[in-house]
C-alpha cells in the first residue's frame, strides 16, 4: 500500500522542474493523480492517501531546462 513519494533532482543547483504531478495506475487500469507539486529541487517528499497502485509515473508539466531526475521512489507499508 502506497503511503508516500520521494523525488530528487540531479543536483541541488539544478532545480529545473517548476511543476509536476505523479499518477498511479490502479488494478482496474485507471490512472489516478496522487500528488501535484510546484517544484522538486534537492528533495521533495509527499505523503499520499493510502492506496494500492501497480505502476506510477512522474509527469513534468514545466521546467527551465531538461529535467534531470536522480530518484523517483514510492514508499509503502505492508497490508
């Protein structure tokens, strides 16, 4: 069960992402928005409502340059 998302850009000085959102794919095949953000920077951690997903994707809506994502991680707990 998903309970949080962490995203980190490549370098602290390279804060390129200005807006993004994360979607999770449910067992039904439907994509659901899990969280939205105005930037990522060095480290962005976002708690989510408890939810079971089979896939996740990061969607960058705007950036100052090509996004350099170092880490995109989902955190969960056993059910």
